[in-house]
C-alpha cells in the first residue's frame, strides 16, 4: 500500500509498512499493560474518538463567560536535516 507524502517535496509517495509481525510489537503491548498495572494511569483527559468526546460533554453546561479553546498538532515530523548526521 502506498500513500502520497505531502510533507516532503522530493518524495511524492511513501510506503505504508505494518509492524504487527515485528519482534518488538508484542513486547510493546506487554510493557504497556505491565506499566499500567503498577501506576494509576487514568485517561480522564484523553478521548478515543469524537463519539466519546460528545458523550462526555453532552450534559456539560459551561459558564456564560467561557471561551472554547482547541489545540491541534500541525507537524509531527522533525525538521532535523539528515545529511549532517552521516558525516
């Protein structure tokens, strides 16, 4: 499977690779549940999808002088040039 890459001008496409069969995939799942069993990790400020956020705020009545603020990630790619790293 190949998707267009809009982040890099000289690389028009990027392959999508599944790592489910990688050796570290199951290890990451195990470590995730292991760490959560030792901590009180609560997802009170995280939402999985829009259905969950709508369900959480449907009965919420904010004060009349409230302001709604939303944050969005713009760039998840680093801007570190790779050529100096290989010298």
